[in-house]
């Protein structure tokens, strides 16, 4: 199957998923129920024939989730920077006015 057809099937599947997510909003359906069923069958057949697409999508989702987690951790560290660097109960080695501090998390 060529790239354009793969892209079209994937985009149609995503459009249907988005449409399902927005089903609470009243709007005229762009496809008849028969068309929706046919599109769903085409998408299901394609994904069954090419399961590697699902693996690629899963890998991309995992990468996005890892990036979001890293961003959240970075934000947490930056929000608590003063507490991390100025805690008198935390053991420290070196001059008090050092330009660099290494904080290790266990």
C-alpha cells in the first residue's frame, strides 16, 4: 500500500476518533452511519494487515509521555530551586558561594 493511501487511512481513523471524542457536541454528522461503518472496516482491515503502524504510534505516544514527564520534573526542580540549594540540613561540600551545585536525587 502506498504512502498516500496509508496516510489517508490513518487520517480517517484519527478523524473518526476525534469525532467520537467530540460526540457530545451537537453537529451534523459528515458521514452516514453506513459510511462510518465502511470507514471503520477499512481502517480495521488496514491496521490488521499492518500492525507495525500500531507499534509506531505506541512508540510515539511513549516518547511524548516521557517528554511530558521530563518537563514536569524539570518544572518541579525549578519551582523548588531555592529549597534544594539552600537547605541547611543537606550535607554540602565546597564553598558556599560556588557557581555550580550538583543535587542528586535518590
